[in-house]
C-alpha cells in the first residue's frame, strides 16, 4: 500500500503522528561551519554529550540532511553558499542559527561585510544564543526544534517558499554577484 492510498481520516491521523515522531527523532544535520562556534560541534556529537541519543546525527550532503546548523557569523560570500546549500535540501527542512553572530552580527555587528539578522535571508526556526553556546545549549536548541516539529510550528521552509520574492530581494540586495540558478520548486 502506498502512503497516498491512506484515505481514511483516522488512519491518516495515526500515520501523521508516527511520521512526525520519526521525523523529530531522526534529525540529520548538515553542519555548516561558518564561524568559530563550530568548534562546539565535535563535543556535542561525541561520547561526552552524545547527541545521537536524541536522534541527532551528521550527514555529509544537503540531499540527506534535515537540519542546516549555521554555526556563527556569515560573510556575504558565505551567505551565498548557505542559500545554495539550503535550497538543495529536501523539505521538510529546518535551520538552526547558532551563536549571537547569527542573531545580530555579534562581535561583528559593525562589519561592512557580515550579515546581521540571518532570518532576513533564510528562514531560521531556532536560534541558540551565546558566544559560543556550549553543547548543553546546542542540545536544548535541538529539543526546542523537536517540540516545534511536534506542534507543527517548524514551518520556516514553507514560509520560505511562500515568501520567496521577499527573501530573494533581501538576498540580492547584499549579494551583488548573484549568478546562481533560481530555485524552482
Ligand atoms: S557567536 Fe561568538 S563563537 Fe559564535 S561565531 Fe560569533 S564570535 Fe564566534
């Protein structure tokens, strides 16, 4: 039987509950080490904090990843790679902004070439503040994301599609050499 063959309302509801449970407990992360915060990822993933017990595991390609973890400040040229990477991921997909730099530029707030307010350019579902956030804070951020998936609030990827013109205008305002293919859903 195919998933789309489930027409009965009650069966569909049960299927969605199981699907959401599986989804939030198998978050495959494409770690994008944009800033110094990336140094906290190895201890988060290895034996001391063992993020995999929460179903959080690394993936090497955007095609297999659910979560884009942006681990710090973004220069304009790095933002371009982040956008390209994010758009190659399959939905549902989520973004976690890691560290104060992703929220307001952090210690680079006054830099001519560093992005502030990351969610003007890509849809951030969860921010983890701190400079740099410790592994406990990283895991708490993932738990927050899991709760949002459970309650249907982790819908940044849908808002990105719905408001693509707004995001594109913001992206193209800062990325002057825009020579990427326009993504087509
Ligand atoms: S928030 Fe702090 S640790 Fe993270 S990228 Fe910025 S300066 Fe580095």
